[in-house]
């Protein structure tokens, strides 16, 4: 059980983590593993966006993190 953390706070922390890693991946040459990692993280953000996670509503994920 998560305790006092609510689902919105957990999702915020997940988005922070995904964006941090994706920003790092955007600045380096990608190995095949990193390409897969980037694809998976982009898809995670897109799923959150498609399900109405407001923080991502204005982010053009595919433009900022092309896969």
C-alpha cells in the first residue's frame, strides 16, 4: 500500500522521471536498448495524455521526443 500518497502525486512523480530520462536520451546517441527504452517511455506519456492527465495536455510528445 502506498500510504498517504494519492494517485495524482504518484503520476506526477512518474511523469517527472519519464521526462528527465527522455531529456537525457534526446542528447545522446542511442544504443538499441536505449531506443527501446525511449519508445517505451514515450508510449507511457502518450497513454497518460490520452487518458486526460492534464499536465501533459499541451505537450506534443512525438515532436519533442521523436521515435
